[in-house]
C-alpha cells in the first residue's frame, strides 16, 4: 500500500511541476520531468505501481499538455506518435526496472541463505571445539591418574624387591668378607642396587609425589625445588607463605605441574643460573609466578603465542590445565628473562569451609 501511495504522490508532484513550468520551457519539458517518475516507480516500487504511474502520466499528458487541452479526444498524428513513443519508453523502463528488482531480490535471498549457512557452520564449529576441550580435560585427568598408579606400582613392587635384594647382598657380603675381591664386587653391587633404589624412588616421586596428596602443595613444592636445585645447580628463590592450607586436589596438581614444567624449561632452554617462585593465596584466588633471568623466549615463538597458540607441548599442557580450572595463564618475555604467571579461582565452597573451621573469638576468650 505504501508503494502505491509513494508512486501516486511522486506522479502528482511531477505533473504539477511540469504544468507550472510548461509555459516557460516548452513542449518537451513534461516528458523530461515525467520519465524519472516512471523509472523510480519501476525500480523501487514494483511493476504494479509503475504501470499505475505510467497510466496516470499518460492521462495527465493527454489532458494538460496535448492539444486539444483539457480533453481526452484523440489527438493529431504527431501527438499520437509522441504519446505512443512515451508508452513504449515507459514499457522499456518498467521491464528494466522489474528485471533489476527481481535480480536484487535474488541477491538478497542468496545473501540470507549464505548467512544462515555461516551461522550453522559456526554452531557446528563451537560444538566441535567444546568436544575437543572436554576430551583434552579427560586426557589430562587420565594422565594424572596413570602417573599416580605408576608411582604406587614402582614404590610397592620394584622398590620392595630391590630392598630385599639389598638385604640379601648385605648378608652375603658379611659371610664372605674374607674374600676381598668378592667382597669388593658385592660392595659395588650393593652400591649399585642402592643407587637404583634411589633412582626408582626419585622417578616415582617425580611422576606423582606422595607429599602432594598427604601434606599438600606447600610441602610438595619445597621438596621438588630442593631436589631440582641439587640436580641442576640452579639457585631457586622460593617465596611461599608459612601456611597456605589445603586446596582441591585438581588445583594442587595443576599448580605443582606448572611449577615442575616451568623449572624444567628453565633448565633446558633459558640458560639462567637463578629462578624465582612466588605463591600467594588471597580471597577467591591462588597466584603463582615463576621467573628467570635467561635468554627469554624467541620472537617467532612469541608471535605464535600472541595468536593464542602454544609453541610446545608443555606450554599447551599448562594452558589447558589452567583453562579447565577457570584460571588465566600469562607469559611475558623481553629477551632478558621470562615470567610465567598463573591465576586460579578458589571455589566458594572452600571459603565457606575455612570460615566454618575457624575458631570463634568468644570461645577462645572463654577458654
């Protein structure tokens, strides 16, 4: 309805302007002014309004501009030819306009279909990414459980057998102590067995330290840092609060693995002789920072990380552990050292538990 109203208003306005200017500019003026109205109606309003505009213009031309004026009688041959030419031109304009309008409609329809397909593909991609994230979380959890199982197996089976063999060799050494050569060999064998026992215990503890489950994150980190400093000759400055308290098992495991992976990277890649670890817990957040003064991360790897990529398996593993717990992992490197920071939110249930276990001040005073 609006299209017909606009077409009629434009037609009447064009006829009025042509009528008032006809006396000054001559006969061709009405045709020049009225063709744009037909073109506008055909291109933007449709074939129906365009036909209506052509009919109104043809009637207006015959009544006001073609002699005899103010009459609908058949004009002379010259005027009839002009009117016929006007009708043909209008028909051509309407045909072109309708073709253009239909082509635009097809283009708009194709664009809507393309947008719908893009939206569908986006939803499918989001679902696929969600599935990959869940799979990654399950793989990390399975890896931790497998490490615990291997650590227990090494300690309970191989460790016990090696301890029994060490005692048997000790007894044999006592029995044949008079044989120096044999005693020396047995002494060396016993030393080797003891060294193997220590290596098995070390590997078992590195896979999953029992202190992490029994005493918590603070004891496990201190134990690992002491052993790392002895093995690597890297001085580690450890800044831990005196009492950090127990955290959820998944969070303690993630923080310990981050410290372990960062120190390993410092030993392998940074060429730094020192390292610093700082761990803090505030309301609602656990914060750990590992820094060194080495050669830093190369520029090409920094560019990969700048586009949400990770250059190595270890870095990807740390990023995934932190993301699964709802935290943030930040990496900063300027060529003279690297700082890795992890922030993990503490569950609200843990705050409530700590507050419920805190002693009441009134009861302390009464005691």
